[in-house]
C-alpha cells in the first residue's frame, strides 16, 4: 500500500471488536513511530501512557464519555487507549514559542497524533482521536502529575465499521500557489 492509499483508507473508527486484543508487537511499532515523530527544536514534548488493562481501560473510557451528551460511548469497546501527555519543552522551543507567540508543544502533539493514527492504520488497526474527556479524572487514574496536560486519548483496536466515503473540501477551496487567494 502506498502512502496516499494508507491516508485515504484511514478513518475515525467508532466501533471496535472488544473481544480481539491488539498484539503487543503492533503497539510497540506504533510507539516507535511516535517516538520518531518530528518536533520543534527536537523538543519531543510528549510522553505516552498506553492503557490496555481492562479494569483501568474501562475507568479511562468512563472519563472519555458523557451520558448527558451521549458522546464517546464507543471508547469502552476499544481494547487500547493511548494518552498523549505534554511534557516540558526544551529551551529553544520554549523561547522560540514565546517570541513567535506560538505553542509549539501543541503543534508537536498534533504531529505525533497523526503519526500514531497512520502507524496504526498501517498495522491494520482502527483509531479515533478523542479530545473530549475529564482530564483531571484521567490524571488521577493514571498518576499523571497535575502540572502536565493530557491533550488527547487515541483509542486503538480492530474496527468493525466499513470504510466510509470521505467528504473533503475540493482542492481549489483549500490550496493556492505562490499567494493566498
């Protein structure tokens, strides 16, 4: 499969086979891809908490769903939750971000999240990036220091949904050459 096919076949999966565990070797390769992701000034401002223990995973899933809003109930089906935790940036990235008024760490976490979901897709796994969760509860459950931010939870497993047709803006609406249009 070439890269365009890989990207085209990746979708947010919201139905997983709860009886099919994800092989440790696949998870190790996904984490290695994440470790190799680029970051501003090579700061690598991240750490990852992989949760696959069923009891802990269900508690994390509870923290990612809302009964009131009916959101993210599918996270209980996923056998793996991978939490992306922001760590301190190095001095170059920190000063550069302050000077340019940009949060390079958040950008870097977006980059590493993309690497993770594409690596999972290459392994035949489905993913969904979840940003709606009770961060304080997740920190408490996983012993993450209060000073750290948990930006995303990526649920990983064997999806049970067929590939959907992607709805994307036409290239003419999002791309210009040599000047903004």
